[in-house]
C-alpha cells in the first residue's frame, strides 16, 4: 500500500507530476450555479454558496496497473452542508462499466469528479488530499521478462533442432544397420557357395569374411 499527500500548489497545478509513480492534480471547472443554504437559520434570502465541479486527474506513470485506490479530501473551510474545517470526505472509485475508474492501466489515467458547494468568493485551495493506492505488478513490465522470453525462444529453437537431428540420426542408424545386415547375409551366401565346392576349406571363407 502506497500513500501520498497533496495540498496547495502541488494539488491545484496544471500538469501531471511525471516524477511520481501515481500523480494527482485537481482542476476546477467553471462555476455552474449558486444556491441558498441557511445553515444556522439566520433568515438568509440571498444565495450564499457557489457550486464547483472539481476534477481529480489521477495518472498512472508506471509500467504497473493501479489495482485500487481511494483518496481523502480534508477541507480547510466550511463547504457543502454542515462540513466544517477539519471535516473530510473519502472517495472510493467505481469499477462499474460506466465509470471504469479502477483499475488504472499503465501510463493511463482516470478523472473522477466531485461537485462541492463553497461559500461564494471562496475556494478549497487550502484543502489536503491524501491518497492510498496499490500496484498490481504485470509480468510483462518486469525488466527481465523480455530477456526470459528471448531465452525461451532460443531454447525452443535449440530443442527443435535437437529433435530433428536426433530423428535424422535414428533414421540413418536404422538404415545403416539394415545395410550391414544385407551385406552380412550376402557375404554368408557367397562364402557358402565357395565352401560347398571344396569341403577341405569349409569354414575358411567365413573366417576370412
């Protein structure tokens, strides 16, 4: 399990931090609407909260898959409804077909978004984001994987060459043994003819052969 903390300019920046295995940054969309929240029953009549959509860009800069993550956003001011300074929300990503916020593929990213009501004229720039995440090591991302794959290929080729050579050798040996048997039988036949003509030298031709 890995843990990173972002706040201030580190969180609200424009570009991803490529030096981190997992980079997080936040961008604020244009305000969409205002709303009245009379939290303390003061009889307010004018809108006092502005709605902002905050997009959290989570980028996997590693060769591994981000198997899971969650982040906690701790506020430095009053936001939403009855969320006071020091309160926080925890965001758990969805793996549903529509969201597909997890897992994060190597060198890819996801952008979960949260709508937050902030007092008009204020922002959450001072908030702190803590993210916990885990990596799933993919075998093809290992430095030695390609080397092992090449070595396996070489071994397979060598094995094929050995099998072909062995098959050819066995075929040649069988043919050689067969030829020797024919030669032996031929010699025995000829020596039999010679010995049959002269009983005195019977067996001599076989011994010479």
